[in-house]
């Protein structure tokens, strides 16, 4: 097949003033610390580019230790300032105002994400940016229900004539370092900041260096919503300069990280010096298990969307699919046909169904996985090539005839690449699903209710979807096991990341 890319090398005209300004001139951004903008102490900057064209959009500060120290100091001072005196209702109202402001600036935020990350506009407009607003609304409700408990103790050595009264309190953990990745910038940022604010914490946010523009704009909206200065700070930069200074800082009480397993390990090492609390949402190699009675129309579209959505740059993407042999050929041919019908192009073009990956380096990494698999005998049914004037498009790819020892089969590719293999015995297929260092998500495709209940218990995954994949909601906890991390984002369980239990025991 000959693949074409609409508007290859050309950026369609944005509709919002902020996005147009990015294209008209390369602007130097600033750090957001203590409610104000600051230039980095070192005066060092990084370029952020449009991955579809390579055009430089802006220069962002590469914050160093001095900048991080200023941000952490501002967050610590704010922790005990006016923010701490707000009632639960007042804090809830602030979170709802943030959500309203995200809605009011929806088009602008969507275009920022498209320009710096490459995703299709419809992905930002109908999925990710509204989901970010919903995070703040959900945790606005949770802010009203942070209750402790009274405890009936068995203490029997109190002074004569006295009683013991005991209770627990739930209090903010303190200053949170929120470190977020580049694949879905605003929603993943909201998943950290919204529960942290609901709990009464303060935040120093480090977005990915490739996608910092929406984070800086969100900080403005948070301030506009009435969050006091210093409660949310944004320090931009790379991992070596900014990230390491933040995650090893003595003034950080909690690190909330989403990203690669390799970076997660480094963060755990950095946290050891001060025993900083850490939650990690890391990589995945999520399997989809298709039983012979599955609804094939549902399966083909669902699995294709599960791997090709956002060019496969989704931590839970169903990158491994095991299909019963009786329907294997029909399913993989259907997925390949779906892949070949997808229109690639710049994310601002309304016809685009799949945009570029985030950078040339990421495209080269994905290409290397495919070429290595082909050299070892894997069969590429469709795609498998790198495209585009800037070299950042990966044609949606389906690969078969792989073996478990191939990197494409067992490692996180983080691109639009599906490994599909047939199975005969369900127990064997289940073992294949669980034979992974990762345990982030999985999906089961069947109309058999008994199989659904049995397999959902047996799969090693933090989330299991039935007849769907990548279904998210602010009320549903998401997180992994094994090398996919620990702790949960979203859902009321996420509040546990940002709260401490305090016991109070009194003789009365």
C-alpha cells in the first residue's frame, strides 16, 4: 500500500490566538513560581517543536537546582498559608472553577496539545482535555468527604475517674512533586494536581520537556480560579537538570510520577535519601485476549483503536493480542484493513485520524523494534515503515509470527505497533498474557460471562476491560502491578497518595 499524509510538512492555521502566536514567533517561556513568572537562574532554555513539521514553537526554561529550590520553598510556605485555612467547601469550589476554566479555554488547550505533542485534534477535543476538567470536578466532590474516624480503644490504664477518647484525622501529606510525561500532557497533569489540591497539598509540577506549553497555561488558569500563590508551581526542563533536582529535594514530601519504568527506578533511588513517599504509574505491555465467541465487529474496531489511538503512545495500549486460531485470520485481516484506511496527517487537520509520534528519536526507536523483529522472522502484515517529511510518522503496523523473546513482543514499543498471535488452548494464552514483567492493563473479548469473571481474576493487571480497551473515567482507579508501578491515579483511591493518617488519643 502507498501511504499518504495530509498536509505533510505544513501546519494548518490554528483557530486560537495563543496557538497562532506560537507559529508567528518563537517565544521564550518562563517558570511559574509563587504565582509569578521567572526566568531561569542559569538562563538556559530548550526548544519545543511541532513533531509533524519540526518547526520550533517556543523556548522553555531548563530549570536547575536553584529554580527548583525556589519553587519548593514557595510550595512549602503556601502549605501553611491561606490555602490551609480554606474549608472543604471552599476548596471544592476552587476545583470546580478550575474545571470551568478548562472548559472555557478548551479550543486553546486542544491546539496547544496538538502542536507540541502531535495528536489529532479530535483526540484532544473529545477525549483528553474534557477528561482533565472532569478530574477537577470529581475531586471537587472528594474534597468534601475527607473524614477521619472515632476509635473505640481497649486502653485500660488511664488515671482513675478518667476516660480515653481517640480519633483519627486525614491531613495533607505536604509538598508534592508531580512529574508527568509527554504522551497525554494535560489529562495526566490533572490526574496528579486535582487530588493533591483536594487533599490540601501544594504542588511543584515538572512536565515533560517536550510538552510543557499546556502545563504553563494550566498554571495560569489555576491562579485565575483563586488558588493562592505558591500552591501550584511549574518548573520546566530536562530530567538531568530539573527532574533530578526536584525528585531528590529534601523539601518534597511526596513524588507522584507517570512515565517510563527506567525513569521510575531512578526516581525511587532519588527518594531513598529522605525516604520520600512515591507513587509510580509506569510502562506496560498490555495484552488483549480474544476468545472464539467474541463479537468480531467489536473486536476489530476495539483492538485497532486500542493500539492506534494517539499513535500508540498510550501506557495501557493493547500492544499484544492473542486471538483464538479459529478466528485469527479474520481478525488480523480486519485490523490490518482498519490500519490501512487510517488517514495520517497534522493533528490540526480535521481529516487526520493518526498524527506523528512525538519526536524523531521516538520514531527511530519504534522503527528499530520493527526492523529487528523482521530480521528475526516476524511478518509485517501492514505498516512497518517510517514516513513524512520530518520522519516522525509511523504507519499503523500489525506484526505476526513473533516469539516471546523478541523485544517487539516483550518490551514497551510505545508506538502504533500491534503484535498479534494465535492460540489453541485458553490456559496457554492466559499464561502468555501473564508472562510479562509488566502488569498495567489487559482486555478480554468474549460473550461468555463465566469466562469473563474467571479470566478477569486471573490476569495480572491493575485494570481489566471487557469487550473494550482504554476506557477511562475520573472515578475509576488506574495503576499497575509488577514493573508497571504502584499506587493508583483517579478514583477516590488516588486521594490516599496525598493524605496522611494522624492518630489523636486523649485522656478526658
